[in-house]
């Protein structure tokens, strides 16, 4: 293992998409940003220098950060933001992980353009548990707004209404055919050689849409999600939620030519989304660029069966070398109702004196002004409380008629877990405002998705159907529209760990909470002191 040094300069750069130009916040002037490469067991030092007018912080999404909570990155959770003109070195070691993850800004809506891939190779001399592909490519799916994203969300917060949706999706930074502008040059091209196999590391870095991904005429073999190996299976479509990653192998086994690659939205609810499809081209070497492209039809916007089929096919590899260490017993059994809601807002004229909010167990999380991890470590009182409810305060028929009073309570609450406790969280969607799929992300841990169902979770019968043998292990999971998902993990990482919906609009509205794991000072079970350059608030 070795130490890898990276420098991330956060700078404004002009980009032209959809026939118009605007300055965007980038890392090193790139969109998507640079790929961070490491091997399992490597130590990574990323010096982030802020050259823009916004406060920034960077999160290494899915990196476990064992005992390095100070390097996790969510602003006001594990660190104060890096202020304009300041810098911070994120210092962490990749432990027990290999595969594809992503890094992204974790403040305001900056991750719209401040994101990139994290590629963790196996230890030197260790092979993949599948035939070695001839080539590897990173495929970052994203979103593009014609307007400034910070203005979009600020306007929405003022009005109380939902923000505007993006204007296009992107594949490696380009919308493709949809744009029809010379500036977009027809989109991203993936060049392949006949007969060769390609490992595509597909990342959804979009803010607000789950995306289907497919390639005309080609079968995808899924081998890994969220940097954990799965039992390989073949499919023509994968579904990737914001924050999720999926590695697929595709073989250039068709007749030479050009094949359309598409990334299209999945939304099986009535919520407004950007329903544009991004396209790219799989281009066999030697094919004239003037030759026609073989098209593919994207799944329908509300293709729930396609989504379910993919999701239900995911299983941990659970081999001798990569066993699925599913907690068989549970010390803390939690039930979290995740939902949207409506709160009064006298100044919100556009929304008739109300505003859309979101909550977990009826708590709308209020961002503190001092990072929770600092407040915890230095015993700063009054920043957060430890009374986050482990169960809904007033149960109701979650997927039936919602109760008359939809008002949530504001709070900065954490749930305390003893070090090494085994935890089960059932995440239940509701019909308040609208049932909707919420991709929930947990920082600091991987979890096992042991169960999933539609309607209300039944604590008597549903646990009997849990898969405790080879459930998929990941860091971000979709709670199905009008349904629930059950996850299990071991709280073996001291720190303050954010859990939130990875649809950025829902995070903004308060669909977030945090776990606090710490058994006191001086052992593996507790936090190390912060680095000396930790930003101050
Ligand atoms: Cu990828 Cu808290 O986020």
C-alpha cells in the first residue's frame, strides 16, 4: 500500500451545454471532475483549495472512513465548510473496500457540478472475482441546468415551492442527441474494439433523478454495486439512484457499428422530474462516424417492473473470500418513516402560506452552525440533542390516507448507538404529499438490504421473509414508492454519520438525520482528535 496525493482546486470555469454558456463551480476546471484512483489499503490525501465565493466541502461517498470521521466531508455534520481562500487536507485510508464510488461537494447544491469518480482497485496481485475485462471506463451520469443551481434552490426555498427541474441529463458531462447543439458535439463516445470486454463503472451523480442506463444491442453483466461485489447477472437495463454506482461488463460482440447508450429517468410517482434522456455512442473501431446509429428505446418513465426486476436481482457475491457479514441478531431495531410534508410559511406567498418540507419520523432536520462532530468531540452544548425518535411519534396508515395534521417538528437530533451495536432500520415511505422513491444514503457504513416490500411494513410477518444469507450490501438504497426497505449494519465506526435522502431537493427540505457512535476516548471504539487544519466555522 502507498500514499496517494491529490490536489483539488475548486475553481469557476465556463462550460457550454444546450447551446449556452455559464460559469460553473468545478474541481480543476473539469466537469465531471477528476477520477480519484487508489488501491485497497492505500492512504489518500486530497488537498482541497477553495478559490470560489461559496463555502465548500467534499464527501467521499461510500468510503467507510474507519476512525477518520473528520475526513468524511458533509458540511456542518463532520466539518465546518472550507471558506473562500482556505484549504483542507482530507486524509483517509481505504480499508476493506474495492470498486467504484464517487466524490462530491456536500454543501448547498454544489454537487450538481462538483463531483467525480472514486476508483478503488483491488490490492496488488489480487484479481477480480470475474474474468478480467480488457478495458475499464468511468461513466458518470449527471444533470445540467441552464440556470445557476444555487439560484434555483434559493428561489424555491423562498417561495416554498418545489425547485425547477434540470434541463438535461448528461453522460460524462454531455447531454448527447437531445441537445442538438454543435457545442455538445453529439455527446460522449465510448470507443470499443470488436471482441473486447469493457468494465463500465457507472455512477449516478445527478442531484434529483434515478436513472435507467442501457446500451442498444448489448447485454450488461452486473458485477458490483457501491463497491461491493454481487453475484453476476445479465440484464439489458440497470437502475442507478443518485449516489449509487454499478459496475457492468459489456462485450463488444455485435457487428461493427455505432450503438446508442441512454440514461433516462425513472419516476413512478406524480412528482415533476427532468424526463430528458442523455445519450452517448458506443463506437466500434473502424466504423465511419457517418454510419447510422443503432437506436435503443429507453424504459418508460414509470417502468416500475423494470426497476423492480433489476433491484430484486441484486445479491451479495457472498463467496469464501468476500463473505456477506450480515448481522444475524439486532441490538437496535428502528423504524424510520421517511416522507415529504407541508408546513406553514407565512412569507411563502407562491405556495399559499405553506412550504414543502421533508422529515424522518416527523423531524425536519435543521442544519447546525457548528459541525456536529466538533460539537460532540469538544463537548459544545446546545448544538444538537440526542433524542432522535427510533420510532414514529404517532403511527398512522403510512400508505393509506394521511393524517389531517401534516406538520413536522424542526430539530437537530441524533440517534446514539453504542459502538459495535447491530442495527436494523426499516425505512417506510408514506403517501403524505405523494408516495415517492427515496434513495437513502448512510455515511460511514455499508448496510445489507435484508427486506423490501410494498405498502406498510408488517413487523409480524415481514421479518420472516428477510434474506439474512446473501442480501446486497451497499451504502445507498431506494425506498420503493409506497413501500419499505429494511437494512442492517454493525455500528463499528465511531463518529457522527449522516443519513439522508440522496435526492438533493429532499435533503434540502430536511429528509436527513445522523447517528452518533462513540464509546469514549482512547480506544478503537472512539474518535481520534481532528487534524490541525480542520476548518473553523
Ligand atoms: Cu453522497 Cu451525504 O452524500
